[in-house]
C-alpha cells in the first residue's frame, strides 16, 4: 500500500521577497547540490542537499519550524524535501513556488559564485548526446538505435514521476558536489538563529 503524495504548501516569490526585505523572515533551506548552491543562492539561505536532508532529517527537525521555506531550482526537489521532513514529524513547511528560476526571473537578490551548468542542462547534454550518437551509429549497426529508445523511455519516466535517475547520478559527480555540506555547521547556525 502506497502513501498518497501530499501537495506541499507553496509560497510565491513576491511573498518571500516581502518576508525577507528587512533581513528577517523565514529560514531558507536550499536543497540543491553544493555546486548549484555555490553558483547562485538567496542570501541567508542554508545549503542542505536533498540526500543530506533525508539522512539527517531527524536532527534538522529539532532546529526548524513552520517558518521555513524550502528552495531548489524549480520546486521539485524542495517538494521532496518537504515530504521527507513531514514524514519525520515537521509539517507545514513551505516550498518556494518556481524555485531559484522564478526568484532570479523576478530580480530577487542573489549571491553568485563561479558559474556551473545546472543539473537539468547536464541531463539534456548527456541524454541528447546518447540519442545522437546511438542514432548515427544505428545507421550502420542495426539495433543500436534501441539505446535511444531506452533513453527516451527514461526521460518519459522522469517526467511522469518528477524524478530523474540521470540527474541523481550526475549530482554525485565531483563537479556538482562542490564543497561538502557540513551538517553540524548548518545545525549550529540554525540553532543560533532566533
């Protein structure tokens, strides 16, 4: 028996900008990879990648409250983080609707680091390259085109389930990992904030 997926509470960009304009406001938990976070993030956000959050959700639960907004690139990983924290006993968190894409599109303040390709762009490059190469080789070698079919099936599954196995694998590469998140430092910072 599967548990029905809840729809997390959303907070739009305008509302978050209003809440944070005086420097106070909700805690901001960015669940993207360290590499994505260091490329660009909302000032004052704490980086707790989704896999780290899942592993340490019981510890985090004690230092978060309902005044917490979860952030990712577009909202999908933040919704998964909200579900993981809700399963650990912390309900009523909010997800930034549209994520960093929406935040940047509206000119929200950001802290920028060195540029890196976002995971979605990397997935498009890898998937597209596999399809292109297998299609070209398939002209000479029968059956190789089935590789492109498998990639297409994987992308379709990713869209339907709102998950991406290729993205999860790419997130583990050193390029995307960036500096490792020290969960102890994040918890200490959360604990010290009123």
